[in-house]
C-alpha cells in the first residue's frame, strides 16, 4: 500500500484508530521510546487541516518523522486515518498527526469525527498547528474556520473550572507567493480569529475575556512545496529551529504553555480524555487531570508500599527472634522517609491536591503497619525489661530462706526505677518520627508498672513471711520455752509469771519487728497493724502452749505429786519410821490439787487475775470445766491413794530391826572359818570374792551404794526374819515339851 512503509517505522504508532478506538498498544510504544522517563520535560504538538493539505509532509520535515504522505500518482484521497503519534528525532516532542478534515470517505459522519479529534488534540497539545492553504483564506470550510469556532467555544469549557495554561495557535500558510504580502495574510487571519472570538458564545464569567487570555497566535508562510521546494525546505528548517532550539530568539515554546501531566501518566490521561470526547460528555480537563493523578498516584503508592513492606521485613524478623535493636525506631523512620521520597518525586508531577491526598493515605497505611510492629516491639520490650527486673531482684534476694534483704524498699525502688526508665527511653526511641508523637506507650508502661509493683508486693510478702518465721523462732526461744518452764513448776504466782513472760516477749518481738519493718518503708499504720498482729500471735502461741499443757494436766499433776511425795531432795525417799507419811501425803496432795485450780481458768489478762468459778466465767476463758476438774481430782486421788498405801507398807517393813548384832558377826566368822579358808585357797572362788569386793568398793567410792543398798537390806531383812521365825518356832516347841 502507498503509505505502509512510512507507517511501519519503529517511532510511529496509531493513537486513535480510524474507527474511533483508543489504541491499547500506544503505552508500549511510548515506553519503548523512553518517553515515560521524561517527567515534565516533554512537549505535545498537533496539526489540524484539510485532507491532503500536506500536514504529514510538513511534520516529517519539521521533526524528521515518518508519517504517511499522499502518493499523488494514486489519486487524491485520505492518507492519515485517525490520529498517529511519533516522538520525531528530538524524542522530547510528541507529534500528533490528525486525520484531515472535509474528507469524502467519512461522509456525513465527518463533522462529528473532526470535532472529536480536534477537541482531543487541543486538550493534549501546547501548540496546535492549523495548516491552511493561502488560496483558502477567507473560505468558511476550506480554511477550517467553522471548526476553529467550535474549538474556541469548547476551549472555554475546558477552562470553566480552572485555567491551567495557554495554547499557541500556529497558522502554517501553504502555497504562499509574494504577490500577497505576509502582513496582509497575517492581518487577515488575525482579523478572522478576532471575529470568530467575538462571535462565539461565551459563559458569563468569560464574557469580557480577551482571546489572548487563552491563546497566542503566530503565523508561518510556506511557498509551494513542488514548484519552490528549496524555499519550502528553507522555511521548514527555520520553523524547525523555532520549535526545537531553545536558544532561538523566537523560540515558540513559551513558559506559559505548561505541561502539567507527567510523561508516565500521559497514556492514561489521553485515554480518559478520548473516552469523554467520544461519549460526547462535557470535558473538564482539571477533572481528568485529577483522575489521572488519582490513578497514577495510586499506582505509585502501591509500588512504594510493596517496597516499604520489603524494607521493614528485616526489622520484623528481628522482632520475631526477640532481637530488640536500639536503632529500631530510627531504622523504620528512615524507611518511611525513603518511601515517601520515592512516592513524592514522581507523584509531584500530578495534580497537587490529589497527589498530596494519596501521599497522606500511603503514609497512613505505612503508619498503621508500623504501629502493629511498634506494639509488638513494646510487648517484647516489656517482657525483656521485666526479665531484667526479675534477674536483678533474684541477684539481691538472699537464697537462704532465713535471711531478709536489708533496706528492702530502697533496693526495690532503685531496681523499679531503672526498669521503668529503661522502658520509657527505649519505647520513645522506637517510635517513628512520622508518627508525630501520636504513638504512646502509656498503656504498656501502665501494664509494666502494675506487673512490677505486683511482683514487688509478692516479694515483699515473701520477705515479710521470712521475717515472721524468724520472729516465730524468736517467740519460741523468748516465750514458749520460758513459758513451758513456768508451767512445769506452777505455784500461786503462775499467771503473774506468765503475764510477765508475755509482756517481755511482746516488747522484744515488737522492737525487732519495728526494726525490720523500717527497711520495708511501711507506714505508721502498717507498722501498728503488724505489731498488733504480732501481739495477737504471741498471745495465741501462749494460749496454745497452755492448752496443750492442760490437755496433759493429769500427767503433770502426777509428776508434781510424785516429785514431792516419793523424792527427797531429788533422791528416792526412804520410808523409815521417822517419816511422817500421812502428813506428807496430805500436804503433797493439796499442793497437787491446787494446780488443777490454777489451770482451770485462763487468767492471762490482769483483770482476770482473781477470776474463779464462783464468778461468771466467759466460756472462752475456761480451760477446764468444773466437771473436768472434778474428774481429774478423782482420778488423781485414786492413783495418789494407791501410792500412799504402798509407801506406808514399805515403811512398816522398814520398821523391823535390820541391824546385825556384833556377837552374830563373831559367831558367823567362827562358824564360817573353814569356809572362808576354803574360798581363799580356791583361786576361782577367791577371784569371784575379789570381784564382788571390788564392785562394792567402786559403788562406795562413787557413792552409788544407795542403788544396791535396798536390795541388800531386803535380803538381809528376809534372812533375819527367817532366822527369827526359826528361833521362835524352836522356842515354842521346847515349851510344849516342858
């Protein structure tokens, strides 16, 4: 086909197809050109004009593009279909070659398509070339003035909401010859444009506006391409220089021709514009730019967010491994700063308010993720600080259960303060800068404080328990043992001595308790309560000991009676005829029975010192009821009476003469003389006699004869009694015989 080769170039792509569809391949083409990387450093230029008026030829000479041109040999017909785009040789000017107007191929739909492509071109371009033939100036359709009128009217709609920039309308007059001076043509075209501006319908806010507020107008005249080609080429080079050389004194790209759509969003922007134009909706360029900004900033935000998630992953892994680094907050703050810079740099090219709103959303999203990480950091920091607190406490608390930590309150307050200060500093450092102080570790600090205070309270209770255990041991030494001694030897001063023991015990233990409590920083009320509790403990301990003694009172009474009745100065009493056994028994019995009365009622309190069963005795003070006292007395009397009977029998036996007369000893030696010699002459018997004598000597030497003396006396008394009976019997027999 006649233009197939021209349109097959690598730097050429169809933007709008001939059936009015947006070409999805456009984005790939501009990406391959490197166009998307230009940011705002690019321009857009479009050309409008009648079919076969040489628009594509002009563009090819101006920008060295490869747009298809008419092959005259094949006839006059459409060459450019739809809209084609090329970056030309500058790579920074996107050139749009728009399908020519007034073509017979379009037929009746021509006008609608022309208006859509013209409006689309005006919306995208900073410079709009209007290609017109010199001979058509003054004609309505051939000069495209009717189309220009439509474009100018729509232009006002484009800026109804917000004026963004101006557009240069560059008239390129073709086939001009010197017969008509340039100034005449420029004045005529300028006058026609002024008339068009005055004739168009304007919104009320633009009723008095001048065309120069929205457009700049310039002209460039070209001689005939075929007949004066060299002159044409010279003019083309001159115009090219004005369009491509920023140093040219008549450089056409005025700073007021603002490019406010970044190159990487141009594809989406153009697509949205064409969609609105095609559907005949009102076109609001600022809204489209906002939509573009919303889309592109959303894309940029998503990319940056993925980058953000990747960058914070190492910190999350460290947390998972319980590694709490000191630069946690600094690292994450740097990540956020870096990501926001990565967003702001490309997003700043788009609609400012939209870009700022999406940036705020991105920052909020990152803050939300980081807040979860921050809270996890606080939880692990709290656990770490608590573990350090426990370790310090364990190092100062004595392992021996009997020992108490000196200056407990001071030491615990120091460790507590160190723990809370450590948490405060590290939690503050861990917050990211972008949070602006909104993140607070107050809840975690409160929880940590409560946990530490609870543990200190538990440790304090443990230490005070140790102190109480120590005091209980002191109570046993200072109170229980002396009390037991007093109870073992009761007399009429029993309760007075018990009260004295209680008083001294309370004073000593209270002093010790107050000294110990001072290290726990207890208040006066707490100390008073503890002292009162200790006094109750002392009283309860004493009452328990007394009750235990009363439970075994029978044994104690018997012990008292036995010690007094059967022993004399610690030695077993010898029941001789000189001992007043009945008087002794009565006295010992009375002393023993008086003990029962002493222990019947609890007289620990001074006001109960004279209390007896004759009075109304409170139940809680009764240790032994009257009935129990009576039963105890009966039981004791039965046992003591038996002991008295045994003692009196022994005394009667001891009243029999037990002394051996001297003549009996002499007779014994005379009659036993042969036996004595026989024992002395027999070694075995002699050794036996010697052993017996030695044992007797040892017993005498160690004053232990009293142990065997009763046995010996018994044997002797029995022997004497038997001899006496024999002699008495013999004497009686003789009297009968007489």
